[in-house]
C-alpha cells in the first residue's frame, strides 16, 4: 500500500485547503490590480477601500496610452530583453559546460569566485558598469540596457549543474565518433539541457523586463527608455493616478505572462532537472 493510500482523507482535505488558500493569497494582488484599473481615481483613493468597482470604466487604459509612449518604450524593452536573453544563454551555456566538463588549471578557484559574486549586492557593480558603458559610448542605447545582464553568476551555476547531471557516456560516445569538444557541446550536450535553457530564459526575461534602476542610470532621458521607466513616471510627487498606474502595470505584465505560458513546461523541467550535484 502506497503512502498516498495510507494517508487519511482528512489530511488530504486539509492539504488541498491549505494549497487553495495559498493560491488565493498569491492571486489576490493581481485581482486587486485588475479591478483597480477599472475604477475611477476617486474610488481607488477612497477609505475604506472597495474591492469591486461601482461603475467599471476603461478610461484608465486610454489615459495610460495617451500619457506614455507605450509602443516605442515597448520596442526598447523587447529589444533589450531579446539581446539580454540571447547573450546570457550563450555565455552561461559555454561557461557552465567549461566548469562542468573541461579540466583546466584554476577551475575550482575561478568557479568559487563566480559563486562568491552571488553574495555581493548587485548595486555595488553599478559604478563600474556605468563607467564601462560610458567609455564604450553606449549611453542611451539598447545595448547599454542589455550588456551587463548578459553575465550572470547564477546562470552559469544553473547551467553547470545541468551539464553535470548528464552521464559522461554521451561525451565518450561523441569522442569515439571523432567529435571535438565544441562539436560535442553543440550537437550532443546542448540539446540535452534545453529545459534548463528554457528556465534560464524565463528568469532572465523576468529580470530584464522589470529592471528599473539600471535603465534610469544609463537612459534617464531620450527615446531609448524601457517601459518600466515610463511606468515610474506615472507616480506623481503629490498624488498618483492609481487606476492609470494599475492599467499600465497590467499592460506591461502581459508579455511576461505570454513568455511564461510558452516556456512553462521547460521552466519547471529545467528547475527540477538541474539538481544540486557538486
């Protein structure tokens, strides 16, 4: 008799109830955001707050599209996301394979330095990154938004774990067929870690799309500003039009939802299969 059959039905009921409540708590902020987008400014600011809009209206969406150059900023955000994801997948896959499979002097020390970077706040790198982008004359450009995000210690760690979970027999068979390290990586190993690549693509997309501090530093003005900077401009000094802000946040979150729905299977399989092999 399996453990699931031995467990009392009351325990299953409590477990499902706890999971349902947890799911409701996670969905509640998104439901509040959606409902607030259909409220008037006065209704969204009144106390005590109301959950359902008394007279639903879509004026907040029209105000958002009129006050923010949505399509130009969306194009900038999408271009920066694509460049950052492509660059990080390439760098993380190559470095992860090297740390997992290749033997070279100082490999353990170098990988330890990469892991140590995970414990350092990212804000400490901002000055050095800004000076590098400035010296390359890339300020107020799309590459300036993406280049620092192409190098991720977490991405390298995740890909290393994925490559270490693959049995060495596949590499040995490729060597017997005359394949070199680069060909083995491209034709044998890389297709086998596709789920982990999908998971890393989702995480990188999330960080890139929601990034605000770095875009404010390298593109504080001009047309090459992402959508997050446009959303931050909706917050006033003395007051905020919350329905417009919530409508903008809802529109801005739609691409991430689409990306996750497309790659959700690869995301969960990649996280589960990467493991924690040493």
